[in-house]
C-alpha cells in the first residue's frame, strides 16, 4: 500500500467534533468540490478499549453521506486523546480508527486516512505505521494513506 505525502495535496483543514455527546458537527461549512483533512479526535469516537461512541459514529457517517452530492472529498486525520506513551496506546488508536473506517465504508467521499503523527514519537514507529495501514486497508483497499 502506497503512503502519500500530505504536502503533495491541497487540503482545507476541518474538524469533526462531538456535539451534545452524540451529534457530529463540522468546524467549517463544506464547499463543493474541495478536499478536506477532516480531523477526528479519538476521544470523540472511543470511550476506551473497544468501547465506541456509536451515536457519534452514526452521526458522522450521516454528515459525510449528506455531503456526497457536493463532490467534496475527505481524508480522515486521526487525533489522539493525549500524547501516546506506548505501542499499546497506538494499537488502541489503530483499533478505534479501524472501527471508524468500518462505519464509514459506504461513504464514497472518504478517500482515505492520514497516519497519526503521534506514531512517529514511539520506538516502533515504522511497525505501528505499517500496522495502521494494513489494518485499515484490509477491508478498504481503495483508501489512500497520507503522512505529514
């Protein structure tokens, strides 16, 4: 699986955030045909190991599906809860974003994911990056992956 540099793309940054504990909102109005780096916080999608905020995930999916007619494209930009301090933290983050990818599988405007920058600070950065790509690409072979 090829990993692209984010510098090669022209993205507008946008944030998905959890409103009222469940509803997903975007920090900017989505414009037709634009490319967005959609930042999604781990704290909005996960309550801990394999405990997910299904209301938020359903709301985010609905929000993205509603934007398909606009031809806007989204790359999911994972944000950790805190500084990752171990490989286990990175693996938990990978599992959560794999779960998110499953929830967004039919969103044609989601083109891929960025590899979490926080992985670079860990001892096994290369292996964690490879695992992230492998886990998400396993069921989503059309996704494009980016790194900054």
